[in-house]
């Protein structure tokens, strides 16, 4: 299963920015280039004229089982002045604008949430662009890993920041991954030899709920053209969900996992409980057809991300 993810960040001069991001544990690959401009394959000199529309950007690949998108964005905001328009450090021009460019639309709610949280820290508005990645052209080789080849080279970021990035750990994600891998083994042995699907769902929900102390953990089963409440742990819940309705009905209709960091931002979310603030819904399939969904709710924002998705998809595959 391919779990690595991509993200494109414009944070001023890409020499220092790449050096910063590559220190973060869980970032497995970086390259620098030019993002979201209007000319194909521009040279550094062309971008430098500030007429091609590109931003100097770093392409990051990361392992979401080690580091979350939210953590990466937290680190990103440590390396930029998000209120500064077209200038970072002494570098000025639209090519030095700040931007978060995503290649997976499912990243957008996480980026929005991080932007909201960051904006609350400033009186001035944020100048960070949030856009889908339109294009990315890798820069000339001598720009790649520039500060590794030129340790005394120009850098707009303080050296202390590199140390900070190197020492930091996304402990929440690392611990979560470890817990899931244990729980997965427990569920495997618990279900061993049991063929009744209700009994299997009941104990899986109980074990997940107990381990992670979620707000609501349970299943909805496909019955005709609606979902019907199945075994669960937590407060009473709505019993019928039509196809295409709410997070559950949408995950069923689209036959894919939906991760919702803020339920208020999900159009049509069904609030069985006012306390629920984030949610993940994972389809359970039999011969490729959705036969049920695993639904988990949390009382906190952004409890679930790609790490949960990865592990919970393994749980339902059992
Ligand atoms: N929130 C879900 C409904 C189920 S409860 O969360 C238990 C939804 O929008 O589908």
C-alpha cells in the first residue's frame, strides 16, 4: 500500500527552505523548483525576473505514519512570516511569496484549519496562498540541496531553526501508529475463528473505542438504499442514513475513506451528537462492494488524519 504523500511549500528562498524541511523526521524526499507560474520549464534566471509568475517552492514527500500534515504545517509557519506579502527575509518579489500548494484535494480541510489557527495569532491578515498545485518545475541541479553543497551559502533562515527541525518529533503521530499496530494484532487474534459479522464488528468497535477513548466508534450496515445502525460504543446515534447523506452516506456512495478534521466544514454532516467535532468514515467492502462503514467521532478537532486512515483501512480489511 502506497502511503507516502506530497506537499509543495513556498517559503521564500528555496535554498534555506529545503534545508529546513529536509531535517524533519518523516520527510523522505525534497526537491526545489518553481510552482504555479505561467511558463513551462522556466530557468532560474527567467523566474528571477519575477515575470513568470512562479514561486520558489519545495516539493516534500513524507510518510504520514511518522509525520502528519498538521505537524508539517506547524513547522512551515515557524519558517515564514505569514503576514509578509512577497517578501521573506531580505528577498523580495512575487517569486518569494508564501504558498501552500496541494496535489490531493483531501488535504484542503487540514490546510484551512492550520491557516485558521495561525491567523488567530496575528492582528494582520495572512498572506499565504492556499491553492491546488497547478505546476511544479524542478530547478537546475545546483539549486538542489544547495546548503549541503554550500554550507556557507546564503540562507535567509536562522541556523537555530534547522536544529529545531532536526530535534523535533511528531510524537503524537508516532505514538498513534504504534498503538494502531498493536491494536491491529489484538483484533486479528480476537476475530480469529469467529465468522459472525455482528460479533466481529461489536468487538472491533469495543477494542478501538477502549484503546483510543474516542467519542463514538461503530458501524453502519448497508441495508437496501440506506445505512442502518450497527454495533457501536458511545452515545445513542441516528439509526438510518440515506445513501449520499452525511459523512457516512457520502463515504459509502464514493466508496472511499473520508477524513473530516472539522465536521462543521463538511456540507451535510449529520450531527448525531453536538459534541462531535471531527470524524473518519471507512468503507467495509466485500468483493469490492461497500457492505458497511466504520464511523469514528472525536470531541476534538482534527483527531484523524492519513495515519488513522492507513491503519483503520487495515482494520476493516480483516
Ligand atoms: N456524523 C455522521 C452520522 C453518524 S454519527 O456520527 C454516529 C454522518 O455525518 O454521517
